[in-house]
C-alpha cells in the first residue's frame, strides 16, 4: 500500500454495496497514521465514513474525524450544479 499512499488523489468507485466506504476509510486511516493530511469526500446520498470513527456525520462542512483525517459530504444533486 505505500505506493498508493504516495498518490495525491485516490478515487474509490464501484457499484453500491461493494465496500467503497470501508476501503476509503481504511486507506484514509492508514495515510493519516503515516502523517499525511487526508480528506475523504463522499459524493453519495447517505454519508457513511464518519460513522466508522464513531463521529457524527460531517455534512457539508469539513470536519476532523481523527488526527490528520477529515471528511465532507457532497450531495450528488448539488455536485451536479
């Protein structure tokens, strides 16, 4: 995974129910633990990543979940505008 964590941008995509949120949270946490500043941007109807860390949903504001790991939720309809 070190080569993946050297990337500036990582996009996780796929069909619903395939584990995108789980993989995103795991990769983000691994990067944050290595000192990288990470933002998970969810563009989905229902935000999930914050819940993995026992935190309330981030909503449309960037919020820190754990040190160096932040999240934000972008609603699909708003993103299309």
